[in-house]
C-alpha cells in the first residue's frame, strides 16, 4: 500500500514539474497564493485545475504579489 502511495505521488510530481518549478520561482519573486473564487484558467497561467464531470476546468487560487 505504501509503495502505491509513493509511486502515485512521484508520478504526480514528475508530471507536473513545470507547475512546481513555476511556483518556486513565483515564491522567490514575492508572490503568494490568493483565493480568487471559481475562475476558468487563462492560457498564460500554469495551473492544476479542478475538472468537473463535464470536463470544465476551474481554478480557485492564483499566485499574486
């Protein structure tokens, strides 16, 4: 069971490496997570959206200064 959790976590992080790298750069630039309410993600943003059963993507938090 523990092996499955570690494997899934590792796959998640490697598949979303661009997102996590972007977050680290933004933190160094003084940005913080801010609740923005449900929004459709813009194409310029690197996000991990919530996807509903109909395939609609929504983000609730964005990094801002």
